[in-house]
C-alpha cells in the first residue's frame, strides 16, 4: 500500500503539522519577556497543545500495536512497524521536551513571585494585594484553560474519528 493511502501517514502528517506549530509557538514563548500576560497566555496554549499532541501520538501507537498483531493483514512488514514506532517515539520526545521547558519556565516564574512576596518592603501590602489578584487570575485562567482543553480535545477527537472513518473506507484491505 502506498504511503498516500495509508491512514498512518495521513494521521502522522496531521500530527507533524501540530508539532511544527507547537515548536513555532515554543520559540515565540522563549522570546517573550517573563511574567507578561502574553507569556502566561502562550504558556497555557503550549501546555494544551502538548496534551493534545501526546494524546494523538498515544492513539497512533495503539493503531501500530493493532497492526503489529497481524502485519500481513495490513500489508506492512516488521521494518515498517519499527519505522512507525521510531517516529512516534521521536514525536513524543519532541513534545515532552517542549512541555518540560514550559513547565520549568512556569515554575521559575512562580518561584520568583514567591521570593518577591517574602521581601520586606513598604509596598508589601500593595504587592500582596497584587499577588492575590494574580493568583485569582491564575486560578480563573487555569479553569478556563481546562474547559478550552476539553473542548479542543472533543473537536480533535471528532476530526480524528472522521479522518479514520474516511481512510478506513478507502483502505483496500477493508472488508
């Protein structure tokens, strides 16, 4: 079966596009000044994208496992299965590295905030109020992010399901 008709390659291409967007956003995130609203927003988007891509790669791994049970049925050999496993492993590493860097950057910002909160200062009350507001904003934005993530995952699941269904109908080995 040609790679053009193989559902693995269609899904792989979609995931790779998501990884490319993730890396582009990550490089933008690295250039943004710390502790700005833009960085906080981009941090949330990056973490949501990481979760979504990781889920997609997990699903692709499951499909590879199914094909590995009877490769001849799917018209592939062990070398092709290994190539697919290597790709998902590489994709997982790329996304994991981005996630770790974003989480580490977020933790550094939180540590800096905590240190600033401990500093004795005549403006301590004003800072404390600001940190309380920032904390409330962070909690609200995290809640918003979770709702958005669930919605995004639902949409992506619908898209993936439609893609698999389309490709399944085109698959020559489908009975």
